[in-house]
């Protein structure tokens, strides 16, 4: 991918480009742009702090520390986007924050290229001694560059909404999940849910593969007066034909006593769980049916399986195989490998961005069609993937939604702690070609 090169002649032209660099119009935000020489190294966005001195100093220290983590950074620019006005105090809003950033950057040996403020009624530079007290006109910030760089739509929160789906689609997935639970009980035993999810998935493989004929018979189990019907292989000679009335009376018509064969087929896909996750990632959304969606939601709602997907979708299929085996060994009392665990904390190799993006769209769709009580798992996956992509605002939105349903949801709480602490994945501070 060839980077876009834009040369700004002055501060106004630079400000006109920043929203296009971000892909949205920031609001109530501090935008920080590290530089190596004249080349920008990316962009960071933070919520504006409250007015008290401690909050201002704290964010100035945090921002400067993050810039210093970029090995190539030797300069920095910062912009405060605010709903405040120059006219409120006849001075530039957030001057104290910009001054604190200047002091912190100087102490760390960073050159300050500019410190700017875009308010509701004007804009200006903290470093411009001739900036009017009422600010400069916002009309100066009109984009004059190439039309190849599209005008962004919305602010930093835009795009965190779940995709639209119909009530009928949700109902189909909810019914498929009920059928899936029944199928798990048939293949793995009624106590499967009492064990760990990883072993339940492994049990599905055992049940599906140990004895195919017996498995097919279990799939056709029906109940008549509380007694299981016999397998066909156990029957004696075929009896003489019976009347329609007798046949109807003997037929099983209770839908609740029937195991949905599509649900059974879905459970059998768990015999290769990493393969199931990889196929879900590769499958076009319009090619998935209710059972595909239900099976994925079922897995993402169970931490031991969801964590396999997290490692695999941020890595590759081989790492998914390793993560699944590691989960089973951990459940047997062995140590979980540190190099797999560190992925959740944002350490290790840089994930492939396009793979994370595809996984995020899949998780967003899963959350949109999931029954409410099963939604925290996919939402937490949305939160982690957004965080891994550097979209902490979206990550917090997804995690908050999960906690509204399940207040103590583990992965959602972890992501929120990352966001609240300003913790970003380590790979966010390394170039894509760095090793």
C-alpha cells in the first residue's frame, strides 16, 4: 500500500487535512500527531481532560509518553478540538493543556511543530503570538486538496453501531441456538454444559467420529411415553403392514422430542474448532445461514472457545490449533503458554490489519443477530478487535454494551480497563515492516 503524501503550506491547510487523516471529524478531543522529520508517523486521539490541573498534567504526561514510545518520533503536533468558544473568555480554549504539552515535549527532547485549537467560533495556534483573541475564521480550514481523499462523515464514535438485521433473522438464530443446545446434549451428554466449553467441543468430535452408525441413531432419538425408541438394527423381522390409524398413533409428532439434524451437523463442525473459526472468517456473510451464525455465537459466548478465536483471528490457523490444544492442557492443570496469553494484552507479533478488520465485521454481525443473553461474548470480541486496531473509542462502546447485559463480563471488563488506563497494544508503536 502506497502512503498518501500531502504537503501542508501552513497551519490552516494542515488542519483541513487532519479529519481526512483520521477518517472522521474529532469532537471534544485532543489529537496528537508524532513526526519523524517532516513525515507524520500516525495519529492518536484522546478525550479532552477536565479543567482541573491534575487532569491536564496527567494527560500531557500520558500523551508525551506514548509519543516517546515511537522509536522514530522526534517531533509532535497537537490539536484541541472543542465545543468551547474563543469568545467565552476572550482567549484560546485549553491553553493550559497546550502549555502543559509544550513543557512535557521539551523535557523529553521532542520538537513541537505546532499546538493548535479548533473551537466552535474560530481556530488558532498557541505558538502564534499574533493570533487574535477571538481566533481566526473557521472558513480558513476549507479543504483545498485533491478529491481523491474523501470527506469524512461523523465523529470518533461513528461506526460503532451494530449492523442492521431483521427481527425474523434474530428469531431464526435464537431458534437455531436452542436446537444447538439440544444437539450438544445428544452428542456430548446432558452434562456437557457442566464441563468446560473446550472439552465440550472436543467431545463433539469424539461423539461424531467414534461410531458413525451409533451417532446417526442418536441423532434420530425420539421419545414415546418416556422410553427411547429402539435402533433399527435391534428390530426383528419387518412386521406386516398396519393401518394408517395405527401408524399415525405410533408416529412421533412432538417437535420437542426431535433433534434438529441441521443443529447436529453444526455441532459436528466443532470436531475441528480452528477449522470452524477459519471457515467462518472466509465465508461471505450472505452465504451464512442461521445455524452458522448460531454456532459462532455459541462459541463466542464461551470464554475458553472465544479465546481460541481471539488468538487465531489475530494470528493464523496454526496458532488457532496451538491455542485449542493449550486450552485443553490448561484445563488438565498445565501452564498456559505465555506467548499465547500475551496476545490478549497486546504484545507479540503485529496482527494483519485486514484479518482483524474481517474478524471485526464477523463479530459485529454475530452480536447483531445473537439473542440478548448470548450477546456479551460477540460484543466483547468486537471490543477487543477494535482495541487491537487502535480504535479505543469503539472498543469502549462495545464493552459498555456487553456490561449492560452482563455487568461482570470478563473480557469486556479487561478491555475497559485498557481503555481507561490509556493502554494501547504494543504493536501500535511499531511500524508494519519493523521486526
